């Protein structure tokens, strides 16, 4: 990556900064936020910084117990000179805070490895995006290198956790991923001990949600591909992953929450490699627009937030996948 001269200039001019994660923030999001917080402190000691997320996943709550900096419930976004959105490709993922980062003179800086929604890119003051990175923590590490800052022991642990989690326990890792992990573990970090923090038992409510969703799953065969679709009240991403593990090539899982719709999309690497259908760009973004919301994500994992009829929204996803395949 090129040296982040502009980013350094913006940071040094600021006096107050907010770092935001997406709704139900996963370990890559919270670890990216923590590592970025630590880096900003090193660049400008007197900078006021707060970290926040609309909500945290259960595994992220466990991870954050290992780090001293606490997430705030209500960030002072109106007072922030800069607002960093990490691992967040659409402002819809910021929940009720989205209206506070859509000002005419945007102070939003997006750092992400997902395919960004066009509207997010347009409104941002600056975008640092690398879709080839397996995690946002990889990008944060490259920013450390560009500023010639050596991560502390805790910074290194945080980035290792984010990389390990979002690379699906290194199943999606590239040569660059291993190079970064090698450099991070060079501080004497036991990677096996570090990633054990990510091991949590599946709650009974999540198990039941998976089983109930499986009972009402619709199965559609399109050519040689098996596409599974279902609805569930919560644990949408977990159910989508479970359907892939059960044998589906593509999973579409939707649900209604707080007057809106949420859809999680997952596919196998084999499906993407042979069809080149990118769930974030080809499915989530266009369907999100149709649902008067936003969508985006990875090639193999994406999400949509919007409004309307749930059954019709799921049908739109299936029809678009079918159209792309045909």
C-alpha cells in the first residue's frame, strides 16, 4: 500500500476522533478498532478517541475482555473531527448513528476489506479499502507499517485474532496473510494460545434457531448448484453458515427486526470460483437498493438491510442468483 500521507495529515489536524464498528460487530471489527485506537494514540498522544459499536457479537464481547480500552454506548459524533468506520461497507450497518455521518461536509474515513457500497464511497472523506485482504486487521497492520509504528504486544494479539477469525481460521489466507502473521508473532506471541480466545460454545438459543430454520428451508436446484433459503428471527449469519455446512452451495437467510429486514448471504468458495458471482457486489448491493436500504460484503459472505415484505425480499435474492447463473 502507498504511504498514507493524507491520512497522517488528517489525524494530526484533529483533536477528537470516533472509531465505529458495524452492528453485531465481529472480532475483526472490534480488533481493527482497538488496533487503530492504539495507532492513533501513538501518532498523536493528546488526541481524544472513543470506540463504539451499535452492538457486539457474543464472541466479540469475550474478545474485548482481553483489552483495556472500553467501548462507549453513545459516541459524541457531533463533536468528532474525524469518524472512522472500520470493517463497515455501508452506513446502514451503523444503525441509528448513520444519520450523524451523512452530513454535507463528511468527516468519515472508511477502512474496510469488503466491496464498498457506492453511496458510502461517495460520502466518505477518505476510503482505505483492499478487497484482496482477508480481514480489516490486515489493512490496519499495513497502516502501522506505513507510519513505521511497531505494534505493542496487545496490538499484535488483537490483529492476529481479527485475521484468524475473518480468514475462517486461515482457510482463506493468502501468502501475504501468513507474512503478516509471521511478523506479528515475532514478538513471542503463542498463536495457538491467542486464538483460543475465539473458542466459544454455541448457545442453546442459537442451536434451536438453526434447527427451526432448517425445518422450513426451501431448496432450489439451479443447474448443478443447490441454493437454500429460509427465515429466522435471529442468528441469520449463523443459520446461513449452518446451511452451507449441511450441503448448500448458496444460503439466503432473512428475518425481520425493528420494523426492517435483514438478509444474510453465504456461498462456498467452489461456487464463487466457478460462477464468479460475488455475493456482495452482484446480489447484496442491487437487492439492498430495491429494498430501500443497503447491501454489500464479500464474495462468499454478504448482508442486506432494508424494508418491505420478507418473502418477496428473499425471492428477489433467489431470482437474481438464478438470473446470474443462467
